[in-house]
């Protein structure tokens, strides 16, 4: 028997892998370069073959076309203008995501700061609601706060990832530790699939793709990238390159060919 959650998960992943484009930055940073026209950006990444996009509820209401790309509604928010940018608050709920036509929801938790307790409570509440409705929950788990000196510390990344799984997430998004061996331990200690975050924009495409390959070799199921896709000179090509690596399991050299192609 195929359950509702499994059906919905299969809308945001492909062949067990995920290439999700996170486009929630308008809440945090405003209409930054690459997402000024959100429908145009969505069309580009959809054309590139993204398995899912992650956006806030207001953007979902404005979307005119989605095609076969999965839709994850983000429930957490803060701005970089506020006094507590690491304090993510719930601004939507699971029922709203169901009504609006999303395939999954996501919640952001920063682990290691004074705001951690309420974000843990939020994730626990949302994951319970998701379980009740057969709805996938993605947890963005970041070691970030006053008690975290190095956000890529393998021990802290493993703790954050495991925390997301323990509190009921179906997929955990977290940072890559920087090497295959340590990230393999992160993946092994997390009982649900892990996808890596993209981080700041980089102009070194080969280095970015090598990072992705390393994460995949360690057992990650894919990527949830934002600025490294929507601020790329050709977002469609970047998604195709990532899809070649993640979905088609090709090499970094093959992915680079996608970026240099004339199509």
C-alpha cells in the first residue's frame, strides 16, 4: 500500500535523489539579485530539471506555472534587518500548505544559540502535524549560534542532523563538513536522508561540483541550493549540471560539460 507521504515525497525527489532550489531568500534578504522576478527564476530552474523548489506561501499564490517540479512550502522566517536574525518563527502551518497545493513543508532550526528551544518546539509540533496528515517534513538543521565556533565541525553537524531526524523530519538539510570521511559519519548517524545546503555564492563551478560529488559519495541524496543556482549567470544550466551529478550519477567532468554547452 502506497501512503500519502510516500506519494508526496516522490513529487520532490527523483530516482531517490533531490535537486531542490531554495528561493525563500526574499523574506530574509529582500528581492536580491536572481530572485527579483520570482516566476522567471522558477521557470528557469524548472527548465533545468529541478526536482523541487522551496518558497514561502505568498510566492506559491503568485506562481502561474509549475510543471512537474515539486513544491516545498517553507514555514520559518526571520529577516537580516531584525535584532535576532537567527530566531526563526513559524509564519504558516501544515493545513495551509495542504490547502495551497504544496507537496511538503520545511522548518528551519539553528542549533547552538539562545533561540534554539523554541525552534526545536516548532519542529516537533510541525513534524507531528505532518505525520498526522501524511505530509513530508524537511528540517533545515544548522549548527549556528553563540555556542558554535565552527559551523562545519563534524561533531556539531552530526548532532544537528540527528536532532532533525529524532524530532520527526523525513529529510534533513544541513551543511557539508568539508570532507567525505567525516560527512559519511554524519550520514551514517542520521536515520533519515540528508541533502546538503549550498552556502554563499561561489564563482568556482568545479569546486562547487566537487563538493556535491563528495557529499554524494558520503551518502547524501542531493542538494538544496539557493544562491549558487539563482545567482548563477545561467540558472538552467547550473541545475542541469547538478542534475547530471545527483540524478544521473555522472561525473564532475560531465556536469561541467553541461555548464559549457551552447544549449
